[in-house]
C-alpha cells in the first residue's frame, strides 16, 4: 500500500476564501468558533442573534448525523458552523467584542493521516541531524523471534536486530550478550517488536488496566481476531461511513497503543494491552478528514472521560506560523477534565536538507507533539522538527520506522512508518503511567516527559525518547 505524505498547504489563517469566491486549498468553507464551555447556552444564543447562525448541541454520543449540520461541542467549547460572507464578517465582529463569550473564529481545515508506506520509507536512511542547529525547549514545565510466522517481515527482523544492538551499545555492552541481564534482554525481547524493546515496555509491571484510551483515526477492523473479547467502544464521525476501517491506518494505530499481550501469531506489538479501547472514526477510508469531525471525536472522548486521546493526523504549517487557537482552547478544556491529547508531529521533512515545522494540530502548546525515530535511535528522515516556538516544539519521540502492528483482515498485520506510528506508542505508555500513578492531564504528560531518555537536539526529540519505566 502506498500513500503520499504531502498535505494540502493552507495559504493563511484569516478565512477560507481565495478572494475569487472559491475555497483556498486545504480548507472546507466552514468555520470553527470557540467559547468557554460553561458559557455554551449564552454563546449559542449570541451566534444566533448577532450572526444568524444556529447550531445543534452535540451530546456525549456524538452528532446524530455527522457533518450534516452546524454543531456545538459542549465539553470543549467549540462550534462548527457554515456561514456566508456576511455571516462570517458578523462572526468576526462577535469574536472581537469583549462583551460576548465568543472568543475565536477560524476556518476549518482538511487534515490527513500522518503515515508513510513501508516501501517509501526505505528509499532513504535516517542520518543524524546536521550539527549546529539550535535546540528549542518544550512548552511543558520541568518539574524469541519466530521466523516463518504470519506477518513477520524481513523489515521487522532487521529493525529488531538494530534495536537490540543500539540498546547494548548505549549500555556499553557488546552485540553478543555476555551477562545475565543482557541475555534476559534478548530472551524478553524474543516475542516483541523492536519498539517495545527500546521503550522498555516489556519491563513495565502494569498494562493500562482501567485506563480509557481513545484513538481518533480511520476507525478499526472491529472483527480483528487479536482483539476478540476486548471491550471496544466505537463511534463514527464521518458522514456515511461506519467505524469499520477501510483504510488500515486506524487499525494499525489501535494495535500499537492497545494491542494484545500475546497475539495468536507473531511478536507482541501493543503497549497498553489492558486499557479500555475507544475508537473514533474521524478520517474517512481514504485517510482524509476535517477539523469538525476531529473536534467531534475529541468532545466524545472527553465526555466519556478518556485519559488519553491519540491523533495520528494533521496538516502542514509554514515556518513562523502560529498554532490554531481553536484546538488550543479545546485541548485546554479537555485537559481540565483529565484528558491528555497526543498528536503526530508530521512527516513533511526530507532530512538532512529539508526540515519542516511541527504540523497542525500538534503545534498547540497543550497538545503533546510526537516525533519519530528509527531502531538506531536516530531521528527519522521524515519527522518534523521544532522550528516554531510558542507550542510548535517536538515534546517527545517514539519508534516510528518499520513499525509492525495489526491491520484489517485478511492481511492481519503490516509494517509501516510515520509519526503516526510513534504517536499511539506514546499514548499507550502514557496509559501505563496513568494506571501506575493515577495522574491525568498535564501532570501525566510531565511525569512521562521526565522519564524520557534524553537525546539531542531538543528540536527533534523534545524531552527525549519515551520510556515506560
């Protein structure tokens, strides 16, 4: 399977029209409106009286008909509305008026799954980042391999071997295990992917039991045999499409975050095997989505009191471009209710010559931005970097190259690459810490960041390489 990592590029942030009556590339023509969640009733009335916009309140179950009408998401204080030019001007006037509870109006963007295909990732290696690049601090305050098994590819085997060698080298050991602890590493890793070895997930004594993890993506193969018997709560926010994954990206991400401890075939690939799985389909079966559906998914996850929201999706931003205030406000509202949002930094870079900024919406200060590294613990050539400040930093890095996980049947498994794969790994490890510490929100994020293995530069790795223990 192949998929381009090139997103439609927006041309600005003041509206969705190109000035000729048509839509600008990357935008839908609808608008996002932000207000404090506690002012919802008043805000809805203001929108109706002063801008002629009526919106339907969306409950915890999500919209009855996704994408079919203007909506208000009570948990996160966001409305998605359709407005003609006069209404748009009225909306901007309302947002500029300090006497109203409406604070921000932004155009709705198109977003995509942050994935590269397994074949495209092997066209280039992941060299060390060029020397002399400035480090940008993060916004969070400091406080046995079975050959011949179904789905076990040569790429996985190469990645596994490289990961073990890198771990032993970092510990000052030879590539051949000499001590009991080194032999234990090889033994313990025998039935797991290189990412679980490198992040020390196998050493964790917890499973994420009781922690609700929401994966907002292309849905999931709800009939995948590796998840038989698991309690899965699901909802589609894509008009006319069921949760059942017709793409594969979402099933892969669910597997990385919450796959089983002992799959029927192949190595273990999932982190938080005891977590409660919430699957929100916010991207269609082509991997495309819009902000309104994603925000509906976030609202649903918050209403269900999910501790983590994993979003392997995004759109590019330009150097010097700031974050979207709508997502930042939504993330802050979610965090206040105990929900931490984790998002992919993006795959726009072509290192070492072209490093692109962390994309939307991962560039928001209250959303944890995840970069990707390979089994040699080098930044992945495609991973976006922390070039924009004020939220546009990479916060943490995780395995994102040649990542093996679940895939819709009958294929069952696949090995693919992208910051998409790194993001659910971080969400799964956060679920482990959520169980072991009881922490939620930014306190949970800071705890996980403090346990990261330090790598430099911070531009590419943030606080470092995520570790489960």
